[in-house]
């Protein structure tokens, strides 16, 4: 039931610890070691794995023990294969997991679970504190979560170190920000982020790598960046704003299309080449109005803008040439003459497998 594949996955992700510990089962029907996750949490050691059996597990709903504390002794929590069969169902108000104040070494490992209608999946008692430890969050579904946290964050992955991984998850239909990254230097890859108010928001500092995600149909911003973030090979489409580039960073291989606004620009000094930016409704790229001062040029050469007509490309970019009170002129010439600039842009096969897991 636990499965050799899941056992090997835990060994690879967590070193020797999950493989040396025991497996504790939680089954609300009564066939496991415990009926609820809070009952299993106290006896579980850091080397143990808590297996949430298929079915609905309540978070809140008058049940005692929530939120559960994440620290250096926290066990790994997994659901059965295939993903999505173990549902942690909230009451839209209760926090599931909390990192206490002054904790900088929390172990946070969640795999193959569905988090639904939970107030906060994960919160910190001191959100402006130091490194919150290592987060491994893979092959999960997060939907309808984040209604109570500051900023309405479905998964607040703040203060997580460079060994943190958020991968192959589906974040959908969350009322606020699907994935929030503050001081996160981890890897965010191969997620589907859709139908949320906001998609992936990375704010200083931390500098995560955000790659190969499919970010679509979010009401507001698809991906928001700040400083030295690495944003590569993402498919960003049908959002309010596709991508926000505030300052520096590395942006390449992204497809940014069919959004109301393609790229929203702050005070850019980022490397921005090899992207496909086309078919966005208002502008493919727009410089924010708050930037003023003497003129300077941002190098956006060698991107594909959906056409080989330089006048049409220029018309799809709003910058100092359109408003002399702005400072930034977007330099687009020379440009790519076809989709798929080098390095190659994301292909559907890189995110199609994610959908196959959960559809």
C-alpha cells in the first residue's frame, strides 16, 4: 500500500531519515494506527513517515490539535499513490501547520496530498524571521486555501533554504496568492498554477529558481518577481498580468502569451532574452508609470514578439517612446524571427504530464 516507488522517493528526497524510521498510518475509517493526524503527530519522530490513507481527513471542523507544529523533529507526511486520494479538508478558517517563533530548522515534507479549503496550509508565527528550514512539497494539490492568512496565501513558502523544492503540484482556485515566496532560495518547478487570484509571487530576498511551470487563468498576476530570481522555461498565459519584472534577475525560455498584459516592468536591470512574448491583449510589455527620470535603455533584444514587423513590435511595447515622463526605453532590436528562441522555450510536454496526474 505504501508502495516501493513512494519509499524510494522519500529516500531520495530526505536522505536516510525516512528510510530508517517507521510508517504510521492515519485512517479515519479506523483501520490505521490513528484516526486523525493530530493524534499521530505527537508520537511520530523526525525519522517517521505518516501515511494518510485514502479518504477525507478533517482539518479543524471542531477537531482538537490544530495547528500542528513544524520544527526539526517533524515527520514526513504522505498520501497514497496515485496523488490526490488523501484529502485534508479544512473549514476555511483553521491553520494546518505552523512554524513557531525563532525556528530556523523546520523539516517540512509533504507528498501526494490534497489540501482543500484550509485557512492556512502553512504559516509562520514570525513571518519576518530568519530561515524557516527546508520545505519539500511535491505532487500535491492545493485548492480553495489561504483565506485567512495575511495576503491570503494558499502556500506561504517563505524563509526556506536553497535545498527546498516545490515541484509537480497543482495550485488552483485559491482566493489569494497560490504560492508566496519571501526569502526563499529553493527550486519551484513543474507546477500547474491556475484559476487563482494571483499565481507565484516572489519578493525579496532569497532568489528562487522558477522553471517549467504552467501558470494560466489567474485573475491578476501570473508570476511576480523582485530581485535576482531565475525565471526560465515557464508557460504563462491567459492571466491578468503575465509576468512582473521589478528589478534584476534572469529571464529566458518563457512563453508569455494571451494575457491581458504580457510583461509589467518596474525598474529593470534583468537579463531578458530568448523569450516568446506575443498575443497579449493590451501590450506585450509595459513600463510602470512610477518610473521617472532621465532616459536609459533596457536590453530586451533577441526575444520573439509574434511578428517580424518592427513597427508592430514597437506598438506592442509601452515605454518612454509613448510617455516621455517615463525613463525606460525597451530596446528590442535585433529580435528573433520565429517562436522558440534559443535557449528553447517551454514545450507542452513539460507540463502536460502534470495535468495527467490530476485529471
